[in-house]
């Protein structure tokens, strides 16, 4: 039950699906077991800040393969923590502080939709178990962060903890880069030696893949840039965390995280030109329109041209998106379980297009058009909430913090074009979406008496 077996990403010439060898069995180092017990205890009996600290430590220092297998259930470490955090919220009645908004409803509908559609593809207990586990990861991560991040102090604690984690993570990455040995392998669940592609070492650390490690820390970078505090040593710590994030991105040796990090830095800088944002968006739209008109290929062919570090598989990603759109009737209703046959139309019958290296393609094939639309709606609604906060906030700090969370969300979206999330990194994505909802709720509650029903209403 709750089988979350991912596929291991392979280069284009060897694309294949290999199921997680750690699935359906207990695989946990004794030290990790103690760590999880302490994290769960902190989630159950401590304040909200300490629960958030425990969540960040579990997310970043325990490989996804570390798990328990109980009564047919695969329980990775982050999922065990989610269970403990949900239990805490129920016992303490903390959910009463949650003011449901459109984003909450969309995320809940998304989780239900993915369970139904994925199960209908191949009706079986295994399909239901996988879908329920995946939905639990998404909904659990989202709602525990929505409940635990209730004010500015909670958000500050989360970002500061993430900053401290980045400094430790970069030391692990530097060690792996110098030795070619992943130090987290001592616990098991990650390769002992670093992957090498195009002559470059790709550092993975405790994360499921080097690309995911880089994408995750590229999305964290705007938080450190925007959350510069003026109190004591916290300012240099934030700058050090931003530098550490950049180092992790570079050591991942992948085009996607590097491009996403550049996008994040640009988004952070645009804070000072936010009044010209409408003109900038129109300019970008017109530029893409002109490029689409003059290109002999569809606009998504640009994916084939992205290769910042050498050895990238951009052409495969182009073929994946192209085939996804061409075969829309295959997945539109309830999704499709296997996309291997899509490669036949591109002369890739022996290789196939089974590696779903695009989050939007993944959502469509896993849950059909309904799940894909709800996923996109969650993104659009989150950005709408951030827009409300940045436009109407009175305090500059609140405006800047909201902007940084919005940019972090967009960096994740930029990475989605070339990778699909799995393992514990999914928690980071839904955490960012939840922060948008929490910031909006806090803002409405704080300024409702000044702005009345206009602010309290949902953004258009």
C-alpha cells in the first residue's frame, strides 16, 4: 500500500523505467530511525516553529529511500513525518485557525482528482495504493505548512532554518565533489559514487537526483535574497545561504537548475521594477509570439536548444512535450499509464518516451486533463494571492517577503519544464504553494479592517 516507486532518470540513449529497488520492504538505518522518532516527537509536542524546524531537517537530510514497510504501506521518512504532523494538528485542534480559501479547495480537488483518475487507468489495489500515497504527500505537505505557518515569526523560522540547512548541505556537496563519494551513502538509499555525464561530476547528496537537488536549491535562492533581515548576524547568514544555494546549483552540473537559478535572481531583482511588471510581461509575451512566428518548429522546440553545461537531453524533452500535445486524446480523459509507444513516431521505438521529464506532462498523463488543469489553477491562484499581498501591503518587509515566495514558486515552475518532481522534493513544492496561501490569509486578517470586503475577496 502507498507504493511511491519512482523511475530513475536516464540519459536519452538509455531511457528506461527501473522501479525503486527499496519499495515494498523496510530499509532504514538505525541512526535514521532515531532521527525520525525525534522529528516526529518535535512535531507532536513542540511549538509550531520547532515542528517546522523538524520538517526542514527531515526533508533535507534523510534520503527518500529510507522507509518503513508496514501492513502493505510504503512509508518514506517524509511521509512518516507528515502523519505525525497531521496527528498533531488534529489533537491540538489547530485546523480551526485555517481560513479556507480558493487555493485550499483547488489543492484538495487536485488530490481527489489524481486518486480517482490514476486508479481508473488500471483499476487495482496497487493503483489505488500508489495514488493515495502520492495524494497524501501533496495534500499532507500543503496543509501542514498552511496550518503551521500562521504568522511572520513562523515564516522567519522556516527561512532561517532553510538557510542553516543550506550551509551544511553545501559542505556535503563540496565533499562529494572533491572525493566522488556521496557521504549520505553511509545511511544507504543513494548511490555511493557520484554520477558523471559529459565529463562532469553531478552531485546528488541526500536528494533523489542531482537535477532535483539543483532545482530545489534554485527555488530556495529567492527566499534568501528577499528575506534579508536587519538583526545582528542574520544578514550575512542570509547572504551566505544564497551563495551556498548557488554552489549547490552549480555542482548539480545540470542545465535546468542553472537556468532556474538565473531566473530566480532575475525575479528577485525585478522587485525594484515591480511597477513596470505589466509592461515586462507584455514584452515577454510579444517576444515569444515573434519567435513562434519566425521559427520553423513549434515554440517548445526551444527546449532542444538548452544546454548550459554539456550533455543535456533537451531534444528528448522537446520530443516529450511534442508527443504529449500530439497524443492529447490518449491522456485527456483519465491519463495514460505508459507513454513508451509515443517514441515510435520519432524513430525512437527502441527507446520510447517513458521518462516524463516535465511536470506538466507528468500531471496530464497521471491524472488527465482535470488534474492538469487543477495543478495549473493552483499555480495561477498562488501567484494571484502573492499579487494581492505585494500590491496592498503597507509594510515594505511584508511586500518583499511575499515577492520572494512568489519568485520561489515561479522558479519551481521554470524547473517543471524540464523535470518532474519525486521523492521528498515534492514536499518542497507543495510547501511553497502553501506559503502563498498562508501569506494571503495572514494579510487578509491583518488588513481586513482597513480594506474591507474588497481585500477579503478572492483575487480575480
